[in-house]
C-alpha cells in the first residue's frame, strides 16, 4: 500500500445493486474507500415493487441501511442511499424523484447527508392490452437500457417479473399475461443496477454529500453544515413589498444545532411580476 493509500479510510457501502459505480469515485476525493458487504439485504429495507414496505422515512431508512452495513463489516462508518419517487406535488402528470445519500459515523452517531431532487426520471407505469402497445410504452421508458417490470396489476404479486432487460423476456412476460387476462401492467424498474437515470441521480446526491463533508460548522467544526431552512420575504424591486422569494438561507449543524442565516448571493430583490401588490 502506498503512502497516499494509507491516508484513506475504509467505509462500508450498503448496496447489492451496484451503487458503488455512482458513489465510490466521489467519496475517494474526500479520503473514503468503499467496501461493499457481500449479499447486503437491501430488500429488508423496502422494495420499489412493493413486496416489502419501507420501515421508516426516507432518512430513517437510509441511516438504518448504513447501520446494517456497519454491523456486517465491522467498520466504523458506512454510506447508504435511499430513493423516493412519486407524482410531482405541483406539476400534474410529472413524476418527482428525491435521492438521499448518507454517511453514518457509528462512533459519534453523526450523520452527514447529500440530496438530489428533480423530474429527470423514467418513473412511470401503465396498462397495455397488446404486445404492440407494450413495446411502444417500453420504448418511452428507455427500454432496454432501462429495466422494466411486468406484472398482473399495480401492487399485485400473482405475476411479477422484475429486471427485464431483453426483448425476448419482455415479449414472453407480456404475452403470458395477455393470455391470462385482458391487460398487462408495465412499470419502470427503479433499482439502480437496471436504471441508469436513477444511478445518475444517486451520483448527483453523492456530489452533494461530498460538498456537505467539506462544509464545517463554525461552532463545533463538525462536517455537514448546510442549508436546512429558508426565510422568504425577498422585497419587490419596485415597491419593497415582501414576496415569496427566498431572502435568506438558514445553515444548521446537526451536531450542535448552531444556526446561521445567510443572504442569497446576487439576489437583493424580486422581480415585480412575483409581487402580490404590483402584480396581484
């Protein structure tokens, strides 16, 4: 081992779906080398296809995964990710994804996290009544580069074929179902190893984690000092009335709860079009 490698610290990664491809290189930048425990029981913490529900919130589940990886490897620190996908709360018919990557230090019981949120996802599902419809829908989901699930219905398990990445298996699964019922249900397989779009989102969340690891609390010097709240009320540039625009970001330390309000860079006022007085 070289002197450079000797300065690195081994951390466990809670995955059985190849997430090291999105995470390892970025954590190496901050001196962390990934170790993946064999046969990590990812399904114990919930499945996208619904066989098992997530045992807690997105954050709680990610931390629980990390804790399990520490148990399996005997290492002091572990990284884990957890995704959450569903309909956008504001934009109709648009899915929204949120990816979380955490680093848990078991010695200090501290957690540093990184986030990604966005609409760039193939998280979609739908019914088809013919092989032609199925192939057209599959193409919209990015098949075969992205894996698919064919099943008897939403949240049904009578027939469930996951991880479909070949045309032959896809055709056989759809035709089998259409021979038993009038329609087949198709959805994107959101597991990272068969979903490169989600893998990219995990990578972006890891980049955010690295940024958090480099941001230290001015009070206790713990990493993870980041924006956790915002203060709205950015004044209108025409009449000074407070708008819904963000005026300040609130940085909070998870360890000592130190807080700092910082004004938004290059944002002194809001456009009058967002002002309820100038543009009621």
